[in-house]
C-alpha cells in the first residue's frame, strides 16, 4: 500500500515481506530508481522484525515493509552486498538489537562504543532466554589497517580542533596523501530512541529537537507530520506554511553558516565575516517569528505554538527579502573569487554512480547529479506557489557543493518569505487527540537543510509509542566524505569536510 | 567580484557596542520568578504539568514558594505563558551565568543572578578549549561569539585547538558515556590553574536526555564546573557572560 506522507490521506499500512524475499524485493525496487528511506528493526508479536521504508521517487509515495525474523532468530542474510546504502543501517541494527547481518562485508559497531557493556543491546526488549543465548557479545572496535611501505596513521579526534562536534577520523597516509579514511562515530550516542519511547508522547517534540539541535525546526516538523500521519489528523494550512517557513529559514541560516566555515577553511577571513554577519540577520528573522534563534518549541504535532501576529509576519517577509538580496550581493566574494575557486574546483569529487549506490541525499547528492529533493518528490502544495528548481550540478566537488548550498540559501529565503506572506491568521489551532491509536504506524519526511530527514513512529496494542526511528540525512552521506578525500592531501580534508557539513549527533542519536 | 568587494568595503561596522543588552522583544527569554503569590494552594499546577524536564517544584508545606531550576529549563516558554498570577514571568537578561549550581534554582525573593566577585585566576585574557558532547546548536552559538557582531577577542577571549594552551574548558552537550573519557582526558591535558564552564541546559542537567542507558546526564557526572550558563542553547551574550564571569571581569560583575 502506498501513501503520501506529504498530504496525509489515511493511515499507513505495512506490507509483510518474508525475510528470505526481502533482499530480492529491495534489489528490484531500488534498481527501479526508488530509494531506501530507512532500514531498522522493531519488536513484533513473535520476536524481532526488520522494517524497510521505500520511497518511490517517481510517484512520491512510500511503502513500508515488515519482515519478521523467525521465532528467536537473531540473524539474517545481509542486504549490503546487493545494496551498499544498507551498510550503516545494518551496523546500527546489530549495535542496538544484537541482530547479526550474516555476510556483511564490514560489520563493526557504529554507535555502541567499547565503554558500554558488550552484552547491552539497548533496544532489544523482546528477549527470550533463547535469543539472549544466541546473541553474541559485541566485538571490540578494530580500525581497518592499511599496510605498505611508509604508510602511517593520523588519528584525529574525537575532540576536534574547531568549535564542532566530536567524532574520530583515522587517516592512513602515504606522505601527505590520504590512502584511506575511516570515520568512527558514536561519541555522542545519547540513547535518543530509547528516551523517546520512555517519555510522554506530548513531550516528544522537545526531545526530537535535540536529536541534532542545529536542525531543530526540521526534526520537529518531521515529528509533527509523523504523529499526524499516525493519528490521521491533517495539519491546518497555516500551520503547514509556518512549519515549512521555519525549515527554509533554518536551511538559509545553516547554509550561510557553513559558507562562513568554507571561507575560514580557505583562509579567506573577509568572506567569513561578511557571511557571518548575514547569518546573524537570518537568525534575527527566526527569533522574530518564533521567539528563539533556533526555532525551538514552536513546531508541535496537531498545532503551532506562538503563532505570530500579522505585523510580525509582514516585517519577517520584508527582512527575508532583504537578506536574500544581501546574500546575492556578497556571494561573488566567494563564488567569483579565483583564489577560492582554485582550492574548491575538482577537490573531493563524488561521481554520480557512487552517489546513487550509496544513496546520497541533500546538497551533497544534488552536487553529484542526484536531483532528489523531498520538496519536489513528495507532494507539498506549499512549495508549488513559487517557480523554483533545486540547483543540481554533476561535478560533485567542493565547488559544486558550495554552489548548491549558496543557491539553495537564496531560494530558501524566497520560499520562506512567500510562505510567511500567505499566512492568514494568528489563531493557534489545536486538534490534539486524547490518546494515540493502537497498533499504528506514522511516517514524516521533510527536506532538512542536510537532506532527506525521516521520522517513523509505531504504537503498541495499548496506544503507547513502542518504536521511534529517526533517520538523519547525514547517516546517508558520511561514507561519501571518506571516499571523497581518498588520494587528496591531508591538509585539504577540513575544506572537504565543511563542504559536506554533516551532523554527528544526528547520526549517533 | 569587484562590485561585491566595493559593496563589502562600504558596509558599516557590525560589532555590537552595547555589552550584555537584553534579548530582543521578540525573544521568548528564560523564566524568572517574582514575589507575586502563587495559587498552587487553590489547586493550580499549570506550569509544572507542561514542563518537559520537570524543572518546576511546586510549593509544599515545608517550602512555601515555587522553585524553578534554570539548569533543567529548555526554554519552551510554557510556564511563563500559563502562569495566571505572574509568579513566573519572562526575563530577557543576558547576564545569566552563575558560579554555583544551586544559584540556578530560582525562588521568589532570591536574586536571579549571583555575581560574587570571587577570586579568578584570570583577569585580562583567557584561552578557551571548547568541547562539544552532543549539542550542536550550542556549538553554533559558541562559534557565533567569535564573529564580528559579538567579537569575543575584544574581551581577551581566544579559542584554541589544543588543551595544552587552554585556561578554560568550555563544555556543551549532555556528556554521554562515550564522551566521558575524552572529556576527562582533555581536562587533564590542561595546565593549572583552570576553569570549567558548563554551557547550556544539556550540559548542566542532560536536559531531555537525563536518565537513559547512555548516561547523558550532564557534565557534572564527570567534571565539577566552576561556572554554569543556562539556556537551550544559550544566546552568545549569555555564553560571553559565562566566560567574563569566569575571568572575574568587571563587565560581568557589574549588574
């Protein structure tokens, strides 16, 4: 059964696909140009089950497959050999559930570090004596060793040089050239998905905003859509406009913020100051519309809090248009700057075929020729009022990613200005149900500033949230970063890294 | 390129001249407690019912006043909006950092800010090592302190890549299990004297993450912060207030 999470008609149903047939089914579906949205596990009636969300990139529909594992089973045949984009999903399932993908080419822990007990599989609640016996303990983490004359390792992190999140990069170098980069994340694994099933469902929005707190608006929106999809209660038109406006403002602010970082990594301080002052202006608009610079606590399921009055909306529209023209006027400082282009062009390139195999999303995907954009694929009438196209390039290098992000920031402010200007009422509607429906599932998909963001919520027979899964766009893109820097100079890594601008906490959860 | 450059050169200086201005009128601010009597005795529990982190302690017979822990507050604004007696109101002050954890617990009649001019080993300048443990909005606000608007370097505040050069350890995020050892190692790589600052509600109390298997209960499970900066995330001025308070700087002590 297909349903469109953008328009929220009717409840989402799951198709049961036997685990033995899952690999063939996914191979044919993904081969037809569809996307693997997410792959995760949950507890079923009789043991664990795998959940697969497929996004039909042509029709804009989604289908959700569940594949129960045989009673007491804690392993299945890995999907990764046919489906490279499944490789991190399977590592995550192995970490959190102790379910082993047999035949996975590089199975090692992703988010559960050696500091946790090796028999702790935090989300595997359906534990019988038999499954507990079968589940093997988590093996200590081993980095891939690159051998050869003169190869040496450069370990970087988890505490990084700049004001950024923690993660570990293990470079294997030959001289200054990177032969291999292994990215070890999980340092900020905070047990978010377990916390979400423990807290009151009316308070979940505060927790999802902290999943990757620089993407608060998009996470809150995906959560709100997932909950509304679960309950089959559509959001009011003004509420939807306000949510999308917040996501677009967040996109503009974050892209401009990363342009500051790119300027800094190029050694171009003047550019950095110009963009950082503009970022402050965009955050000022966010503050005006929502009361905070990061737009927290306003986007909630079934309602919108602190709906601004008309004069504020008019002022916000005006300021967004000013910011957009300001960005147009300062962009040539970076994009028409020979010294900057020399560093960015041809650097850290990802080919289209590779981007497709690994399921790249967001600006990184669009810079490598993958036009996929949730705003275009899944019906969202609010985005159809203005003529716009997501910028797409084929070079896949730092310059392409920088241009995609700069152009998206301009479009984002224009879209936000349009949506804000068409909000008609400052009334705060509230259609919250008293309880959640039992044995139901809901999905919310939005284009966050880093790309496709998916929230999936499931309830048990008592209407309690039994499983909550967040798939951050960074989850798809980290592998691309490690491939992009192969054969490049170690000193060019910061620039490549910044052009992707990935989230550690969104991946680690 | 050339028109952009000329335009850029003509743009005015954007550095904020007023130090620790109040947040803009549009900002939701953080809660403050007034001496207006609360109607909890008549059964009102509106503020505590909607508080996502249970930061509000309603009056009891032993403690007759409502107490609000800013260290847990995620700044959702619920209590300020629903309080019928204006016992909980909005404060837009950016001078919010304190030197004792208990000073973040607001009570009627207690000043919201504790600025005892305790001794600080640093006066004119500090070098800061920032460690993020899972709150990237605070990362962005700390980075914003160094931009030309807030311009931390004019106060003698400099960020460094190495803990060996650092005087201040500035920590954000709830310090989950896998970051606890790197955090301790960073601290132990720093020379003495040194100051530890916990920045943001997640760093102070774990925020919404508190209580899970990942032990993401805030930095005080592994370190003893000397200065606490509330907010989720704190505004750059609030972070600068924490840094200047750690320096014992007159700008932070002056109310």
